[in-house]
C-alpha cells in the first residue's frame, strides 16, 4: 500500500505521533477506519468484523510498566491511551461457505505479556541453532543467531512482549526492547525463527494495515518468503496497488505502476 496525500505527495513512512486525547480521530485510528471501510466495500470480501477497546488510563499504563520493569515506547503508549487493542477479521466465500482469510490485531494491554525470544526449552533436541534464552534469528551473522547488527557493535535484546499474532497459529509478533534503549518488532515464523519486520511500533502498525491482515504477510520481505497459499491470497488482494489518503481516511485502488 502506498501512503499519499490527496495531492499525491508521499507521506511519512510511519503514522505521525498521536494527537492528544480529546481530538476527533488519531492518525492510527484513521488508518484502521480506512482499511475497514475498504474491506466492507470490496466485492469479494465478506463478514468484516471490527472490535476495539476503550483507551486505558495513564495509571494503568504506569502499572503495566511497573509490573514489567519496562517503559512503553511513546507510540505504543499513545495507541493504548486511545485504543486498548483492536481486531479486524474478514472472510472470503470459497464456494462451499465463508472462510476467514484476513486477521489483523494489536493486543489489549492485559495481553501484552512477556514472551521468550527462544521458545525452545534447553533440553529440546530440535532447538536448531538457537541457544536457550537467545533468539534464533533467520539471518545469522558470523554463525551467531542472536545479533542485531549495528555500525559499531552487536545489540542484544533485553525483553520482548507479545503485541498481537494470529490466534490458533504457531506464529508470534513481539515488541523487542534492545539494550541501547530502542525498540523493534519481530515476527516468529512457524519454524521458531525470528525476523525483524519493523524498527518501531508505528512502522509495524502501518505495515499491518498496508497488508490488510493477509496471512503470513510478515514473511513476504524475508528470505523465507510466503507459502504458496498465502502468496495466492496476496496476489488476489494486491494491497501494493492501494493508496491511503490519511487526511481523508480513504483507501483506493490505483493502476499498477509501469
């Protein structure tokens, strides 16, 4: 999905910071509303369901931070203060009934819980290259699976929290806290390997909406790639041909660039 103003000027690569509470709709809310409206008007999409929670108080945000010994990044804090998690699901009639295809969600605050970056127990013979307590990354550097490469030195993760995967699957999406104080969003594929999919919550939020909740969209830009069935659904919806006007909260299809 491309993100442009009505005049065609490219927008920033991630949603702008949240306006203060009391404003009409935040930038992130407009992203979600535009996607829901587009899906409901799509002739091939059925049974679009959208639910969202009321924003949480500052006291509840501080309580989470105290319990988890971690400070929420500003963009996630802003999101939770206006929307305590959301979910959008949609179906397609495959001939013998509706089948759920799309599922995009961000967890509410009580479900943003700590997750191990290496889900394998220390005695698991199938743990692969990952060491216990060290994430098994899809792209290894110098044979060490846990490195997030920087210009000067490796930066290791210090904590990770579940921000919303797809229920009933073996995948997981985690907000990862790095030792230098920055945050990234990682995706764990069914094999247990982790992939860095965004450098902030805002960036992940935008990518999630740009993909319309299509299955396994996080793997599209990784060496693993999407499985054939997920790729077929991606080709059918062709979200890369969509333009979002954030100011108007509208999503429209454009001709593929030649």
